[in-house]
């Protein structure tokens, strides 16, 4: 029985990047032997175990055979006679199909180190076409490392889209890969790869991200919700809502994106807006109850449209929020007067703000 470090840990170490987690493949063992050594089984679809002390993941070497559509359409075979090379062959890209032996020897049967040095994303085998999520993974790795997609891999991705395999993408897995790619240093490259593969129209519909704006958001280290809102900014609310539904975007991501495209004209006109119009914008965006989200909205607006006067909007919110609504309510002649009195006081506060 031998255990090898595999995948991302080997790749990142060769790139000189910090290694967060190490995953292992175990060759020549059975589940019973792993359990006898104190490993805790955690795998549902195939045998994966946690080390009794380090809690690192140890998976038995396995092969996969396509048996149906989508990412669940696989038959997994894990046995002591499965070799390390057979296990590595089922992986997506050559840069992820390397292993490191206990003595530090690099095991690289598919040229991953060469592709890493050349900055190329290349599929390991034709089995790549069996899982459509791998198209998104390639796009995500392009966004992370700035690598180019090998021509033969791009052709295979196009064939997968044209052949309908991408129609079986599971939204939850799509969002997982999509959101990670959006948060990488070069998210614009993810959309470039998706476009060249033919998947972009199926995935994004009418939403067409603007490369320069996405790159600007990445340079600013904006969060994923802000980057998604930046992507949504120029589009119609219905288009963005449909995209969020297709991707099963989390509520906080969806809400911020819809706020951005719904209020972009008012945000862009903030510099010349009257105090009353600014108050209406603050109320419409729920800025008093959710100031943190309003800050995210302003960040998205600033990145998407450089002419938005975010400082005036921040001053307006600070001034209006400082109004003592409780004191005004106590002075009101009737409950019906309270909203009007508060609004009037807030407009005055905004007009007097520096």
C-alpha cells in the first residue's frame, strides 16, 4: 500500500504557490485495510477516508466508466489492482494529473509539468468529454492562472456543447465553478473561454460581461457578489433575473445584482439629483436597514461606471440616518404624520450635508 500526494497540491507546489490542503491517492489497499489503520470513511460515491490524525483526505485509486448522461452517470471501480497512472488518467487536465511519491519523486505520465511551464490547459484523455462541468473548470483555471487552452482541448469542449452534453449541467455545480472563476484574478478570461467553447450563450443568455469592467473589479479585489453585480450592471432586470435563475445564484448575490441594474440610472445621476431624489434612492435600495449591502452597491456602481458620485451618496446616507426618528415620532400629532415628518427631516439633513 502506497499513498501519493495528487492534484492541486502538486501543481501549486511546482508553481511556487502556498499549498493549503493535500489530497492523497492510495494504491494497493482495500477499504477494510484503511479502516483497520484508523482511517475514517467519508466517501459516498467512492472510497474516501480521513487520516486519523491530520484529517487529510485519502482516496483509493479508482477508475470511472461513463454509464449515463450528466455528472452522476459514472460507474466507479476502486480496487487494489488499480494503478496510480489509471487513477491520474481520469482527471481533467494534465496540470492536475501529477502525483508526488513519499520520497518526493514527481510522477507525471501526461506531461503536466511541461504544460504548467508553458501555461497551457490540456485535457488528459478523451474521458474529459464525459463530464460537462469540466468546461467550466477549464474556464476557471484560465481565470486563475491566465493560461491558454490547448487547441485540441478547445475543440473537444466545442464538441461537448454541440453534442448536448452541456445540457445536463447541474445548476448547483455550475454556480460552484462559476463563482470561483468570477473570484479569480482574471475573471474576464473565464468568459472568453466560455465564449470560445460555445457554452456562453447557453449559460449566460443575453448577459454579455464587459471585459474591461470585470478586469477592473478584479484589480480592486472586489467580492464575488460585487463582481456579479458589476457584470449585471449594463443589462435589463429581466435578463439578470433569468441568469440568476439558471445559475441558482444565492439570494445575496441575486439581490445585489438586481439592485444594481434596477437603479443604475438613479445612481449615475446622483451628482445632480435633488435631496428628495437621493432620499427616494436610499429608501428604494433599503440603505437604512441594510447599509452594508448599500456599500456593496456603491462599490459595484463605482467599478461599473466611473462617473457615479458615490461620495455624495455616502454623505446623504450618513446625514439621513442621523435623523432622530424616535424624537420626531414623539412630536407627531398622529401616527399618520410620522413618515412625512421623518422624510422631511431627512431631506433637510441631506441638503445640509457637506
